[in-house]
C-alpha cells in the first residue's frame, strides 16, 4: 500500500532525487514502477488503476518525446 501511495501523491514526486534531464525517461520509469507495483497487488480495482496509470505515464512519455524532437527528426 505504501508503494501505491508514493505513486499517487505528488509530494512524494517532489522529494524524489531521481530526476532525469529528459521528461520522457522520468515518465517511463514511473510507468514501469506502476506496473511493478500492480504485479504484487491482489485487489482487482487497485491493479486496474495502477495499470491505467502506467498507460497514462506512457502517453506522457510519448508526448515528451514528441515535444523534444528537433525539426530534422520530423523530416520524412
């Protein structure tokens, strides 16, 4: 349960020393952690919420990747 609380409370994120210079890396780590915690949860609703949260973190990571691409990366 403590792991779940750390995922959901922003104050915990503010105190984190694991800050990457790349926002996408940060969100990917959060997604991986949500999946890790979900693997150990037995309550279906909590597991579902954690997996949904991981998907949202993945979307944020994808968005951060898109936002930090250089114009040359978009050339087809």
